[in-house]
């Protein structure tokens, strides 16, 4: 066990009955956003904006590939590679692409165009719109500092209204949140 782990272990043993974390606020939710593709951008933004509309205090922590969802200019794509559940409504049925076909150049671009057209046709809000709703709903959006450094992004690359923080910032929030999601 590392010396740091031993210190924490000793502190926990010396504090019987004391909780090492804060009591969660029943009206709060945090979401770790780790993916930045078109199909993976929807779940965190839909859940966050819905929760905010229901009166919850929401924090979103964008890290690794999820950080790209905070860029000023979004160019979201979808990939069919390895996504066997991706079956698009076509010709009266639902068709998927065999993984072998996804290796052909241009297939991801075609899948992205098909998905964007389907989203528009069905009247589903765009990620740009959902992100704007999140800002208007005063959802706390934290960009991971380490990831910004890793991928060489600056605050100027990102949308206005976000906070920059690290794992400790998120963990402090998560320990106070009633609902914690990892997407």
C-alpha cells in the first residue's frame, strides 16, 4: 500500500462514524462526459437539460474525447465501426452495416450524413441547440484542464461560460451529488 493510501486508511479508522464524503444534495446530478461523437453527444446533453428543467442542479465534467463537445465549432461525426446496434431505418426496415464495410473510406462520412438527416427529419434538437440550452439553464460545465493540456486546447478554443478544473474539482462535486453518471 502506498504511503498516501496508508494515511487515508488511518484517517478513516481514526474517525469511526464519520462519513468521508458530504451528504448528497437530493436535487443534484453530475455527469462525466467522455465521448465526443455525434451519437455519444446526445445522452449527456439530453439528460443534463432534462434534469435542469426538472429543477436539479447539474454539473457536467468534460474529459478526454468528450472535451471536444465544448469546442466553439462542432464537427460531430458518427462511426459505424464496432457499433453493431447502429441500424438505420431504410426501405421499410432497419439495416446495419457489417464491420468489414466500415473500413471503406467515406463510410463514416456517409453514416454521419444519414444520421444528421434522420435527426433533422425527425425534429430532434441538434447538439448545438442542446448545448445552448445547457448554457441557458445554467448547467455547470467543467472542461478538464489535464485534457485541455494533453490535446493542446486553450480556453479560446472553447465556448463561453464554462469552468476549467481537474479531477479534484469533479470529485468534490460528485461527493455532493445525489446522482452521478458516467457517459
